[in-house]
């Protein structure tokens, strides 16, 4: 009878609910956070700032996998009931590894999603579709062509004068170099083949009265006609703009090859 309290206490200690592993729950939080962040990028449309639209399905699969792994982790953590399991998890993953894995998520939450702009231009703007596969242009009317379409057309033409008198209507951001005339600038966009890591700035020369009124980096819509002319020491098709109109950055600022 005297041993009964000790026995009862021992049984109580043996069946005590296990202490939850904080590392396991931290791993779950990271997985769930990644899944929700990917989901937000897809729903908000900000995913287009990072990858080519044709690869968006990879982000959808990634979001689903992260969320599924988080749910599996939650289920496993709730069922964990022995110290050996916790010790095994501690041996495999420590806080240092978790912090390294969580760093991309932390940076994504701290740095707002935005497209590349004038500050990302390093080394100038290309006047040809460098790094872009040369393929036949879509059968678009001149007024429907974007900057990338025009550069493809310029590259295939036998002479810059081929496009004399052709109307053009394009949108891009203003880029200038020190030697440009006051009324001259490059109307530029970034191309993206796969992801933002391979984004490349391209542009077409524009000349128009009032060009000096627009700051470098401002988004413009330029409408006018193409004429072969000297631009910064080179003879090439130049868009002589009748209208220069400030516009908001397009929802999809990149051009896809």
C-alpha cells in the first residue's frame, strides 16, 4: 500500500504528453510560409516579375508541394510521442539549417515585389535582340508591334531605309546616355527568356520634341513614324515621335522572346 503513490506517480510520468519539438514546428511554419507566398505571387500576378509566364505552372506545383509537406509535418508532429523521434529530428536538422532555409522567405517578405527598371541597366541598352532567338515575327500590323518585334524587324531588314514612313506605337521606359541629343533617347524594355536572372535590356531609338521634359526611367508611349537617320553616330531606323505620353508601368513590364 505504501508503494501505491510512487507507482501511480511513475505511471503518470510515463504517460505524460510529450513535449512538442520546436524545430519540427519551425520547419512546418517555413514550408507553409513558402507555400502561401507562392500562392500569393500567383494570385496577385507578381509572379510575372520573377519568371516567364510559360513557366508559371512550376510555381503552382511548388506551392502545392510546400503546402502538402507542411500538412504532412503537422500531422507527424501531432502524432509524435517519443523522445527518440525528437532526438532523431534534432540530429537531422538544427536551427542553423532552418535559418538558412528560411532566409529566402524572409527576404521575399522584406523586399517588395517589383519589376526591373532603369536602375538595373548596367552597360547600356542593346539595339538588337541580343540573346533572343531569331525567329520570324508574328504577322502583326506595325501599330501592334512592341519594341522586341521592331528590333527583330530591324535585324532582318536589308537597309535601315526599309521602314521609312512606317507608323509605330510603342511603350517603354526612357534611357539616356551622356552623348545623346536633348530630343533623343532610347525607349527600352527588359526581355525575359526564363527568369529575372536572364533579363536583358533592349531598346529602340526615339526622337521627339519635348523629350527633355521626361526623366530617365519614366514610362512613355511614343507614337510617330520611322525614318532612317543618324542616331548617336550610327545610321539606323529612328522613331520620330509626334506624340510622347507619360503612362503607368504596364502590369506586365517584360517582353518574352
